[in-house]
C-alpha cells in the first residue's frame, strides 16, 4: 500500500519519533494525543490526523502504545535502515554536521569525511578521518555509505554529486544553494537554512 | 487583512523570492507559473495556489511581473526589515552560520557574535568580533540586533534565551534540541537539521 503523504506530515514524524523514544526510555507505556500535543505544541487533532494517514494505531479513550507507535513511525521514516553518511566538504558547515549529535538519536551515523584541501586531509573530526575526494570510490564502498552530504561551495556541488553517484550512494543531502541533477534512482533533498529564518521573519512581521 | 497561511506555503516563499531576484538581475520582466515551476520542481498549480493566498498578482495568459512579485513576496516574508542577527555560541554550528552566505541574499545580516569561552572571545569570524556573553545587553542594544540565534548546547539554551529576551531581541532562532520558554511577544523558531535528513530517509525507503 502506497499513499501520498504531505511533506508537512513527514516533517512532523521525526518530532513524534524523538518524543516517543524519550517517553519509552522513561518507561511510559501509553501516551494520548493530548499529551503528545502538549509536549510538541501541536494540536491533538493534527496529531490524530497525521497518524491516521498510516493506519489505526491508537485506542479511542486510551491512547497510543508508546513502543509500538515509535517503532511504526521509525519504520515509516526508514530509520530502521540506520543510514550511513559521508560528508563532502569539511569547512564550517561540514564540520558542524560531523559534530551534530541529533543525527545519531535518529539512527543516522557519519562514517566518512572528504575534502580536497590538503591542509585538512588526514586530520580527524569526532574520530573520523578526513579523506581526499579522489579516494571517494574506495572509501564509500568500504564504509558502506548510503547518503552523501554535500557541504562544498555551489560551484563544486554538481561535480561532487556526480562523484557520489558514481561511488554508489542511494541518497544526497545537498546544502549547496544550487539545483543538482541526479539520476532518478538516487534520492535528493535540498536543505536551505534560510527557510527557517524566513519563517521567523514572517512570524515577526505579523 | 490577516489570513492563516500554511507553513508549507511559507516555506516555499523564500524559494520563489530567490528565483525571482535572480531573474530580475538577469533583466527578465515577466515569468509564468510554468517557468517558475520548472526552475523549482514545483507544479504550476501549486505555485498559482500559493500566490493566490496573498491576492491577485499575475495576469492570465501573460504571467507575473518579476519585480512586483518579488517585492510582494519579500514584504509578506518581512524581508524588507533587513533583520540583524546575533549568534550565541560560536562552536562548529555557530561558526558555520556566521559564514553562511545564503542569509545575506535574503536581506539578513549577522552583526554580533557571543561566546562564554575565553579562548574565542576577542577573536573575529567573517570580520565580526566574538563578545563575552556577559556583555550581551550593551552589545545587542548598540548593534540593534533583532534576532538571537542560539547554537549552544541544550543545557545552556534556556539561560541564553532569557539573556536574549532581557536584551530586547524580537525573535529567537533556536538550534538547541530543547523546547524553550519565551514571552508571547518574542517570536521563536526551532530548527532541527535532522528533519531534512528524515525526509530523505523516508524518500529512500519508498
């Protein structure tokens, strides 16, 4: 069964997942949509609507089974794959992502780093060695990388994307402000940090 | 006239704005929703629906006036305010944001940096001096900061938010993975970099 799920719903699922995992670790068995909503500043109606997209999880008047719902949301998001990431370009942003601990809380791990700058090649960030981009094929195969993260300048991003695709990654998370071309079998997500800032600007202008 | 606009629509407006600004710089006068859609991988129907939320911009069969539409979207997003940012916590992520050039393309500028670590206080990033957090009140007033950006560890984020609010910022952009309390007159946007990654995971799992 495949359904089209709105991007806004998909965006909320990691929030649900993280809250449920925390609740599970605190040995809570059941949570109501009211309680989940209070923790996340989302209306209970919205939560029930989001979760109903995927099937019948909760019991009316009782609530959701914390463990079961967490597992189901994790599976919907594909987190059970424990995706392995390689970051290409360990400047400020790449370095920040290599150190960003929220990823591991969702099952992602950074397993390889690349740069073309000889001053950083051979150094390590968070215990992970920075490799030369020319070694990409071998390193990505050996480290079983699933996702390539592009944090190089816009002018270099398409070349890096081509290298990542040739090396066999299944997905690309692009931070460079440019539209990339990748084959249809490779998933692509374009990140833009100024979108959050624009949303804040909008809110401040109301 | 105030209308409730969906978050998804607000998220697309900066993309429209940036594309229109680029087109204006290339001296294009008119753009159709088809052409804008092709550039952004968004359906023309979606674009027409988004823009119709704000009023009547385009002319049927002709298209949108590039300059006029860009100005209107900028005004809706509040970009004409040219918001001034202060980043608190210049570790990896704070340093990356201080160097992130996409902000300036939307009219935002980073005007102040803060840290509590004496090893970085007094240094400069991108020509901006890193101040001691204890000087926050004076520096924020002098630099006319509108938005505080929190890139400190979760355990310190609420204290920093309180300091920023006391110093008079109108908005907070929070990267710490924690729910902050701020007075209702202060706008708050919680950023979570793993949401984009989760969306990619979802896409790769289909």
